[in-house]
C-alpha cells in the first residue's frame, strides 16, 4: 500500500519543467509499447523528495517503482477500465479544471474575485420586495410584474414605510412576518444581480428594479458594517455522542469549568479530558476561522462574543457536545492574495460564471476563428416534439440533405445532428421548461460553449507539452486507482474468509499490551490527592469521595473509570502496576491516584478490535502477489543505452 501511495503521487502533481532530452527517446518497452525517457525524468525530478524508501531514491531503485506503476496502467487498459463511464466522466472533469489554467477565463475570473474581495469587507443589512415572475413568463405577464413593482417603488421613494409595503405586496414567502428584512449578508450570500444592486445602493436608499431568476426586486439598504475578521480560539469538548458513558457530559464540563475558574491550566485540562483528540494534543487550540467556517453557529456566536484574548466562555451546547471556549487571537482581514483561491472557486461555481463564460467564448472565437452558418430555431422548433418539455424526447435521425452546419470553429464543424444529440442527453438533467423556444435558446448557448471549450482543449493537448504531460499523468493516476480498487481493495474488503485466515496466521502481530481495569482520580493539589488515597484505602466509593471533596462552587476531584493500556495518556507516567490504590503521581498539572481493580495480561486482540489494520495488511499481501503476476504477464525490456543517458542527465 505504501508503494502504491508513493506511485500515485506521480499522477497527481503538476509538471513545470521542459526537458532538453528528446521526448521520443525510448527508455523501455512493455509488451512492445514504448515508454519514453522524458516521462521518467519528469516524474523522478518531481517526486524524489516524496519517496520514503531510501533504496528507491537512486535511479535504479526508482526505476523499479516506475515499472510497477506502468505495469498497473497496462493491466488497467487490458481490463478495459479506460473505457468505463465513471472513469471517462472523472477524467473529463479534471481536464476541465486543468484547462482553466490555460483558458482565457483566468483574467475575467480574477477581476470578479477582486470585486468580491472588496465587497466582502462589508456586511449589508437590507430589506426587499419581490414580485415573482420567471424567465419563461409571457411578455405581458413580465411587463405587468415590472409595472406593479415600479408603482410600489415610487410609493417607497415618496416616503411610505418600506416594511409595510413589503408586508402588503411582497410575494416572498414569509414576507408578511419579516417585512422583507433579510438581516445581514455579504458577498456570495445572494444571487449576483441582487448582490450588485445591494452593494451599489447607499444606506437608507432604495435600489433600481433588479431582475433575478426569482422575479423583480427592489432593495432598501438599512445598514452597512465592516465584516468580522478571523479569530483563533481553544476549546475543551466533552462529547455527548459517545454512547453510554460512565459520567454525565454536562456534569463533567461544569466540573472542568469550575477548575478553570480556580486557576487550573486550560491546556492541561484539554489534554487530559477533551474529546476533540485533534485539538487536545495542542492544548485545545483550533485553526483560525470566521463565521460560517465551522458549521456550528452556536459555537461561532459565543467565540465572537469573547472580547479579549484569554477570555473564557461558560459551558455551551452544540450538536457536537459541550464546550468551553477561550479566545486566543483576533486577526486582521486577510489580503486578496490570501483569499484568492477560495474567491476564484466561488466565482466559477456561482452565477458570476456566466460573465466568465461569455468573455472566454469570445476569446476562443478570436483565436481560432468562428463562423455561424444555418439558424437552428426554425428547424428545431418543428423537429423537437412537445415531449421535450416532459424530458422524454427521443432523437430521430436527421436526413443528410437537412443536416446543416450550425457553426464552424477552426477546422471543426458542428451540425444539426451534433446539437440534436446534445439535446437528447441534456434533457435528462435539465430543469422543467414551459416553452420550447426558451429551452432551445438555453441549450444552444450551452452547446456552443461546450464545443468551443472542447476544441480549445483538444488543440491545447497538441500545442502545449506541459499540459499534455500533466493530463496524461492524471489519466494514468485514475486508471491506477481503478485497477487497484477492482483487484486489491474491493477484493480484500469483500473476502471475509480470506481476512479471517490472514488474521489467524498473523494474530501474533496484533497484541494488547498489559492493561488495567481502573478508576482514575485527578485532584487539583497533592494534599487533596492524598485525601483521595486515604478515602479509597478506607473503602469509600467514587460518589462519596466527590461529595466530600467537591462543592457547588469548586471542583477539586475528577473521576474517570475504564480499561486502559499501561502507557495510555490517561494514566500517569511510571505508574506501578499492581492491584489496589496507587501512590499519588503528578500528571498534566494535577495529582492522580489510580485504583487498579484488575490487571489484564497481554494477549491477542480480537479481529473486531483490529479489523482495519488487518484488512490493510491483507491488501498489501494481495498487492505483492498481484505484482508478481503482472511481472510474469508483461514483458519489460529496458534500453540500457537510454538508461545510461538518463542517469547522466539526472546527475
């Protein structure tokens, strides 16, 4: 598995170097199919630092890794995995993403990202009035909706109460209760035309009428304020989702809160008790975030309400459990460069993408030449049956004498038949349409855009060596994943008998260390810990000890029962393993007494306890056997002269 993961790196990182070596110089053949030296050089230089096995870092060792990589690809092709629908879809998706780095849309995307960044510095509180009308409405209905809202706007401009007008006339669901108030929002929270109108309207002002997919709107801006920057916090979490627990989570978080108020170390308590293991080892510290990042609004609201670094929240409840939050730092607003990747992603996924598409299409047409030929509407309005509106249209062949050219891009023609095939496929995933003409206009725009981009990407692979290399590496990486999934991962996962037999043969590798069934008492001082020890020696129960040493205002002792391996973090270091009550041990800024009720000898873990690890090791064995069979199946011949040349180049 480790070797496979290393090899997969070859397929997923981008290449940037152009090599002087002739790319047609053959390094090896696999069943007569050439593998070129330029590919080996590229992946060797790119991935050498990522190879963990030192024996594979020299060229001969790395060559064996590369041969295994190529054998897996050869087997994937032999099994027809490069023809599978899922593979083709995934590859097409990646090609679309990669080609964006070469398409002309980057400049327009960056401009829209900059606009979004500037807008994102503010939050707007606004109200709106909506008169519903969709894009397929009849012209007279569209005009009636527009004129209705125009009259309402004129009344608002003359001073009538906007909230009352919204409650009376707005067709937004819930407007009668909300008065059209949307609360605070920022960039990307609303559709782009609505957002633009809101940001271009002054506080107290009323926007012009704006059209969106929902209908016509007017917007009143009630307030604008600076947006909150990121903050950093630490937390202690006690989960209430861990099944039957030996303690009450709410009681435990309140005990910890009392200890914090008494001056106990936040970091030590987080390391000792927090159920968020990832942050516990960091003393509870989380990565910086802003509102909306954590998908836990209760947590975010409380965190942002903390004023000064070091301030603590009271225990709060979220969907994840109980938390105590400490503010660590408030950060300044991120720069555009820091936010740019996220902003550009949102630009390309949202309705701003239409602006980018239009500009990109124009550039491709200018680069390769574009000419429209026959009009599509007259023919297709008759050719398409009304069942297209039910998404059940079946394409019938278009006679050759009627199959006209729609347009020409470079040296490629798009015909009526090409468009008809696109319509038949696209209808399955489209929204419902009321009018055939509207559907045709939308589908034609999509079809033209797809043809333009496909042509650009086809030419790009011929014209740009770096792009072609990266694309080929990803193509191979997908095939390796699919062939491994089919022949190793799924095979191992579904082979319950094989897993059991493998476990039986190797169970000596899956052993429990010595364990103890014990009660752990963590006290805030050595004196209190000695009192706990004395009470345990007297036969007192955990509840009796807590009742005696804890008060409503002050928690002095926390009790944790369970079965623990002897080096588990809950147990103090150097604990003497013997039945009965231990001495007092300092641990995590507290003092611990352990009552060992039973000592459990080392022994094999059950298959259920280690099934994930057993499966992984079983799959590694399957892969090793499979690779032997591939080496036997395919004839690999290395060109020693070329290899010598490669070694000289790489040194």
